[in-house]
């Protein structure tokens, strides 16, 4: 107990010393200082999850019921659509955290540059020479992370243009005028036509047709007959078209109280008959979740917090008198998509909201932040 009291006392003295040396002073957005400075936000990390799927459309042939005449037992007896997941990708997106906004007071000797979304980009003393973002050596970058938004699931309605993986011979030949459907032609008659075409192929290969043909000509004629046969067979089997589609969902993980417990965030639903769906969309489907695993324990995380030994009174004083520039040191976590065997994707991600908020304690400094992630890169 004595050790903790001493720590609190030392923290109080340290805070007083830091506040007196500050050139920059930041206050919480609700502190009443809103009209006297520059408003900035700390970043959060959104997870953008992209899925790719094949949409398989089977169309019934006009002679599907008679497919047995050709020895076919898997012909489509009705039109149907099915989906198959072909890939998944986890990406990071930075955006301002609406719950971490501050008002910055500076003197006329400093220049503050912000991003279009209101996060800090750079702060420098006027007239000083400072390196640009891209010129900062990797070994001098202060590790910090990514960023943003409230928990929500959102599907992007844009889909990738579809491509036919298995060409529909029947449709193509009809467009070329090479195949016509005759309503009066029975299934049995079509089978006879297929048999004749196959016999022509045999004659081509055996050389029993009158005339002399080059090998390339024979090959071309054979393939033409083969396509016509396939078109007739499609009248029995039906046709199958495969298109590629892409779905995009966004989630924003919130830091759990107990880091030892993995955070499980629902992303969307998937059904082989309906494809991907929002969580609130009607229809049954398998729920796909994002499991977030932290490699830092709650105890270790608490030790790293700047405010660990601050009393409520000291915290209040800090906010009232102004801290330096607030920034976040991110935490690296593992994100894994779970829910179906067709999705097996993991990625190591820097989450800003899992990290700890700190603040600068020196004066007369140039500060640079990463344009894309919002992390603190350099103080000089």
C-alpha cells in the first residue's frame, strides 16, 4: 500500500513537471476549449473483409426428362443457383475515432497539418527543417499502428463483372445461325441426329470420307462436329454458367476488458443457395466470425498504460491543464475468419483501439505521423 501511495505521489510530481514544460496542450473535446484551438482525432483500425464466390447457374434443358436416352443421369431437371466460396482477404482501413477527439492549443510559432478526416499529419516549429514522411528511416519510426469506427456490418453492392467459365454451346451456335430448335423435333429424333454426327466424326478419323484433306482441315472439321454434338447434348443436360462475385464487409473491433479472452465478431452469413448476406438480412445461413487474438495479457497491458498510477484527481488535473499531443501505440493481434471450411484466412494486424493512449512530454518538437495509419513516426 505504501508503494502504491509513493507511486501516486511521484506520478503527481511528474505530471506537474510535464505540464509546465509543454509547448503543445491538448484537451478533451468536451472540455469547453472547442473554440480556442485545432480539433484532431486519434485513429482506429477498421477491418475490411472481402470474400470471393462463384455463382453457379444451372438451366434446365428442353429434353432434360429424356436425358436417359443418352445414358445421362445427372441432367438438370429444374433451374437452380448455388454459390461456392473461392477466397477471402482481410485488409485494414484507417479512420478517425469519434470517441478520441481533442482540441489542440499552440502558439503562433507552430504549424499543424491534418488529414482530410481530421487526424494529425504533422506539427512543426515554423522555420525549422524537418524530414518528410517518406524520408523517415525504418529504424527511426516510432512503432504505433492503424485505425476506426463503430461496430457495424456493411455489404458493398458492387460486384465484379461476371465471366462464363463453361461456354454455352447451344446459345453461341444459335446466335451464329448454326443451330435451330424445332418444337416438332422429338427427343428421340435429336438422339438420332447426335448419332449421325458421331458417325461423321468416325468417318473423318478413319479416312472413309471421299476426298483428300489436310490434317489441320480434318482437325477443324472434327471440332466443328464436336461443338454441334455438344450443343445437341446441352438440350438434354441443360447448361451451367459460372460467374465470379465479390462481397465486402466492414467491422471495427472494440478492445475487450480481458485480453486473454479472444474477441469473436460476427461478420456476415453465407448460404450455398443464397450466397453472402448481411447479419440482419432474412434467410438462413452459416455465420462467419472474425476471431481476434491478443498476444498481450491484461496485466502487461495495464503496466504499459500512462495513466496506471494516476488518481482520478490527477487525471482530472491533466485534462484541465492540458497534456501534450495525444497518440496511440498500437497492438499487434491475429485476426482469423471462422465459420465454414471454405474460409481459412488469418492475418496479423495492428489495431489502434487495442493499443494504449499516450502523450508527448517535451517542448519545441517537430512531430510527424503516418498519413495512412495515423501512427507516430518521429519526434525531433
